[in-house]
């Protein structure tokens, strides 16, 4: 008898997947610094143990970016809630689950990853170590400090936060080798059980050990994050300059790194990260999560910290009859044109077609017009190449009307245009097409409903000047944000996507600071970046500190 023939149901079942523990170095900050292998393991994890966060408000964005890579059904456990983290990870793995333990920087450099590997080995659990970008090399790079080269053949790394070993500061001060000192705080993935020596103690010890008081030094706080702050000085003046920074609200707290030696003096010339146009700006993006993704990514590229707050909820029309007739009209050749004025309209038509088992072939013989770049991209993703779009400098319904051909009974096989849109959309396009001789089927493809108010802390930040800028991408986002959260503070920069949105913002008593030159989110982010860069240059040329708009608030609201 063939042993492989007709296997039993038990034999057909896949073997249980063995448990596994991965120690993943997350780098100094920002999910973009995670390795490809680390991202792969996060996507496959059943359990994710997050970083310890001595400054949770500073790491929240970083944590969110990392966890966005995980499966929706993955269990996310804070390290501080897991008790004995190593025992917790091993126990979950022995149950057959795949566990990822995140570490700040590298699991084997300044962290206790070795303890977890030993615990896994003793328990017979497979372990994998995924190296991460260490803060020792990355944080100086983010601060514009080249550690090796240019006459620096060696670098010494000192761990002032490890209470298990004494550091001989006099010995460390001998010679000219640059020093990278990890101190004054606990590592981000360990409990803050030890407070290292203060910067005043370190400076005095190094000077007493023989380093000149004029030796360049730099302190970098929260390196690699959008809250990074670098103070470049000398051993003799550092403490005074830190106090001056603290008096202006630039508190240098954990995690902080100190670099001593000639390379530290180059940060003023080579510092690139903190000089990005919107560095550290907290920017409110009042759009739905799906719509805000691309916009938020562009803001991060400019150094900003985007915060998405939905102001509308997109819902199906109350009655489906209009959409059903529109789909039948597409299939039967009722329309010569379909005009899309938003991504939501494209999505609504696409979902309706797919619910009937149809695809982009339903548009055969139909010309497609779009009102802007984002809408064109959504149409192309559906497999359709737009036939008509407005000029780049006039991406609006008015701009589309300006290039739309008039109806000609001799050359146009039919005069009907399908216009799927929101229930609250303006009549500009429909009226313009009617003036050109076209018959317009104006169909409600979706409804926009005001979203629920954001949490109280967000509302207070909006009204109290906690945001540096707000991006308005339509008139409805202005109306709805003010309706659910109140008016932004008078120090908050107001940026709008075009003249119509500007008009609405002014009607609500807002001072508009930035207007995009064309109606696209890319142009809006670029315009805000140019505004931020100009303000930075203005401050530097005047010899003033570069402050974010939220640092200038005076506690009073804009008068109507």
C-alpha cells in the first residue's frame, strides 16, 4: 500500500508553526530607519513588545509609524506592562507565537538584548537578532558631526549611564580622541533606574583631566527624531548655554548624547537635519486617514510632525437609485463623458461597478475628465487614462470648464455627461457644462458627514496654539474643523489649497498665511515649506533664535 495515498485529515493539517523571538533594533527614531528585515518581522509578528518610553510624548509618533507596519490582529504590548519582558517573550514563543521585541538603536549595543537571547536558548526557543542603527554613529550624523576622518583616527565611546562600571574621566580626557558620551539618562528601552552625571560634572571632570576649556562640544537631545535639539559650544561655556536654552523653553532632557572634540565644532556648518524648512513643526491635517497618507508623508520629508484629524466622514448616498442608473448608463453607452471632481467620486463609482462584477472596461468608448492631480492618479489606478484635465495653474472646476469643448451635434455622438460628486459640492462644473450645451446627469455619489469632535487634548491644542500650522484642502475642511474643534490660535500658520478655500477661511475670521499656487496637496506642502524656510532665514539673518509658530503664542485668540 502506498503510504502517501489518501492521507488522513490529521495528516493534511499543516504542522503547528514553531514559536520565534526576534530582537529588532528600531534605530534612533523614525520608522524609515528600520531595516528591511525588521519591517518584515513586524509584518509577520503575532506579538509586538514596544520600546520603553521615558518621554512618551516624544516617541508617540515614532511608535505609531512602527506599529502601522504590524498586522491588525497583532497583540501590541508595552514593555512597561509586560513585567519581566524576557520571560513574557519566551512564554509567548513557547505557545507557538512569533514575538518581536523592539529595541531603541541596536539590541546588542547599550541594550540588554543578550539577556533575552540567553533566556530563549535556555528555553529551547529560536531567537533572531536584527541589528539596528546605533545612536553612537547615527545621532552625530543627524547633528552634522563627522566622527572619523579629518585628523581623527579614533573615537572613544563612554557609557556614563551604566552604574555597573566606573568611568575614569581623567583618563578619558587624556589625548585628543573625540569622545561620544552616552549619559545623563537611561536608554530608551530600559527603565530609568540610573541618572548619569550631569553635563556640568562631565565638563569639569574633562577640563580637570586635561582637555582645554576651548574644546568643542555638542549635546544632542532626542537625536534622529523631529524633536532633536543640538547645542554646540565648548567645555568651558556649555553649561551656561544649556541654561540659556532651558530658559527659552528648549529643555535638554533624556535621551541626550554629548560629543567632545574637534568634530563637534563642525555641527554648525554641517547640521542638516534641524535646518529642514518645517523641522519639528506640529502640523494639523484635517482629512480622513486614507486621504491624509500622502500629504503626511510629504510633511515628514520636510521635517514636520503631521497629526491627522478627520473632519468629515464619507458615506454612501441615502438612496442608491441614482448610482444604479449611472452604472447602467455607462454600460449601455448613455454617456459621452464622465467628469470626476474628487478621489471620493472615483472610489464611489469604482466600488459600485465592482459590486456588479464590472471593471474599467465599463468605460469603453467614454471620455474621462478629471479636476486635479490626485483625482487623475485615482483614475489611473483604476486602469483608465484621463482624456481631459485643467491647466496646472487652475486645477479646479472653473479650470476644467475653461478647457472643456462645447457640444457640437455634428461631431459629438451624444450630449450627455455623467457628473458623480458629493452631496454638498458646488454647482460650478454642472452650470459651466450646461452653458457649453451639454446635458449633465448630476449624481450624488457619496455624502459627506461631519466627523465627531477630536479628543479634548487635540481641541485644546488647536485653540491654544499647540499646532504650528493647519493645512486646509477644501472649504468643507475649514467649516467642519471650526465646527468640531474651534478656530485655530492666532499664532498658527493657516495654509490653504486655493482661492476658494482661502475665501472660506477668511469668512471664518482666519488669517491666511499660505495659498498654494495650484490646487494640489504637493503644491500646498511645498508652499508651506517655502514659508517656513523664509521665516527661518529671516530669523537667522536678524540674529534671532529660530522659533516655531507654537513657541510664539501669547495666549490670546484672533479677534473677529
